[in-house]
C-alpha cells in the first residue's frame, strides 16, 4: 500500500471523523443513520491514520503530491 493521501486530506478526514463521533455520542444523530455515519467516521479516521484510501485506486486519485 503506497500512501495516496496528502496532509490536508488526512486532516479533513480526522476532523470529520471526530465531528461525527461527537454528534453520535451526544445523541444529535441517532438510529440507523447515526450508526452508519459513526462507522463512516471510523473509516475516515482509519484511512487518515494509514494515509491510504482504497477508493482512490480505481479513480487514480493521489493527493499526496508524490508521483507513483
């Protein structure tokens, strides 16, 4: 797995993931939609931590600034 995410992309994903977690645990978003968003937030944080997004591969997106 080569890193395909840049710093800005990683920071945005972490902020969105934390925001979704806070909204879920403060019961602002609840139910099935809340659970789906919580899982999406966890995925955002995990992909940001490893600097790799599998969905970028088929679209050949690379925000890291490095040539592959």
